[in-house]
C-alpha cells in the first residue's frame, strides 16, 4: 500500500525522503538512485547491483550471444583496444 507524505526542495536542490517511507523501503544512507523526470512526476529507483549468481548469468548470456555471432576473444580485445584509443 502506498504511503503519501509531503516534502520540500531545498535551495541546494535536495529533497528529504520522509522517515516512514525510508523505513518501509529500507533505504539506507549512501544508497544510489536513478532519477527519472516525466511530465510533473519524479521517480526515484534504487540501484541494486546484481548478485554474483545474477552477474554470472549475465556473463553466460553474453558469452553465448558472442559465440552465436561468431565472435572470438581476439575480436573482443581488438574492439576494446579500438574504443580505448578513441578516448
């Protein structure tokens, strides 16, 4: 169930998330958010790094797609080198 509260924008552009919402969502100091503005709405989405298992799954998927595309490790290394020399 949604909890409604009000807050204000400070002169520094900061917004305080009300305590009851912070507790309910288990928000902790230092957590990071993606901030999306659409029309007159602002959405804060917590950034949660994937678990080791999820990250391994992402790597496995990427490896599978690379193999299907016919890419070799040397192709990847060349692409990385090319991008890094542009910077």
